[in-house]
C-alpha cells in the first residue's frame, strides 16, 4: 500500500477514533468529536473535552465557548477555517465532569498524533487541563498563560479557557490580549 500523506493519516485517525471503545466514555457519546479546521494550520488549539453541543454536532467548540473562541480568533487575524481545533478527550464526560486519568491515558495518543501530523507553528492550550497535559506540568494556567514555552519540538502558548472567561470580564480581557499576542507572533518571521 502506498504511504499515506498527513491529511490521509488524519482521516484514518478520525475513522479509528469514531470506532474507539478504549474507555467507558464511548457508551454515553452521540458523536466522537475529533477535530475541526485545517490540517495545514499554523495554529492548533487544544481544549479539554466536548460538551453537550459538541457531542450532539460532532464538532469542537460549537456552543457558547465556541462563539467566544470565534471572536478571539478574529483578534488574532484568524478564522476558524485557518486553525486546527481539537480536545484532549474526544468523547463527552458525563455532566461535563473533569476528565479522569484513565480516560486521558486511553485517548491522548489521538491528540499526540494530531499534533505530529498537523505540525503547527504554535499550539495554543486553552485552560488548565490542556495546558497541564501538553506541558506535563502542575503549574497553573495563571502563571503560564500569555508566554510561549518550548515543549519538545512545539511552541506552546497557554491561555485561559474561553468558557472560563465568559462570565469573568477581567479574564476575558486577559484572554483577548493573549489572542492579540498570538496574532503578533504569527507575523514575526
Ligand atoms: N470546551 C472544551 O474544552 N472543548 C469543547 O469542544 C467545548 C467546550
């Protein structure tokens, strides 16, 4: 068989995720939420896990947090089609509870392969959960956000989660500033 290119590999990975029963979350899902956006993106955004709307639609960040994300992307000069969006977990945890370590262990290989295949210039980790997972740290988002950190071969920009900022004006302002920073980083050669 001829070698698959990156886009085909991502499609094969999405098909594998659609059949995945590696942790019990498959029992409660409507859809596996694999990713949205462009496999050629310079920016990959990583959230925590699908919520109710995402589970129903099969796409990440389509609810209120997703609307906020769309407007934040605009501040960075980006549209949703320009970026690649994924979550640490591909299936919705019941009642949106926190992901558990065995679920992450079962699912993380999808995210790592997604990052390897997209090979973005920047990974933006949104919220504590994605940041701790990608950066392999216990340091909180408040200390890490807004700065680029080299993590292996990736440049990682942690930011607050767009849902956490919805009802917190000061967090929202910080988050908007961090997306403006992302826009500037993308213009820097
Ligand atoms: N929150 C997340 O972390 N991911 C989604 O896809 C939606 C909300």
